[in-house]
């Protein structure tokens, strides 16, 4: 499960394991250089991109929706 796919400002403080799907125009030291649709994880005070295969399903907690990874991005 990810916390959100709408948060566009990299959180100043995140807990290890917090996951987000980056929206268009995401900003921040790490997020600003990455692509829309990247799944990112807070880890040891930093951020890493998590590779997600086509067909992966993710629960988006702040919208209570399930999205699937498609070749063109994430879809409901």
C-alpha cells in the first residue's frame, strides 16, 4: 500500500517504509529528479525508487482505491 499518489512535495520527515507514487511535477531533493509514476520508499533518512512490474497492484490509502501498473503508468 502507498500513502498517496497526489502528494507532490517530498515530505521533510518520513518514516522508513513510507511509500508514494509520484505525481506530475513532484518536487524535493530526490523527488524533483524522478519521473511521474515512480514508486518511492523512505529508507534510512533518504528515498529510493522501487521497481514495479506491469500488472502490479497497489492500494492507495488516501483515496481508498486500487491501482494497477500498466505500460503507460498507473490506472484505476
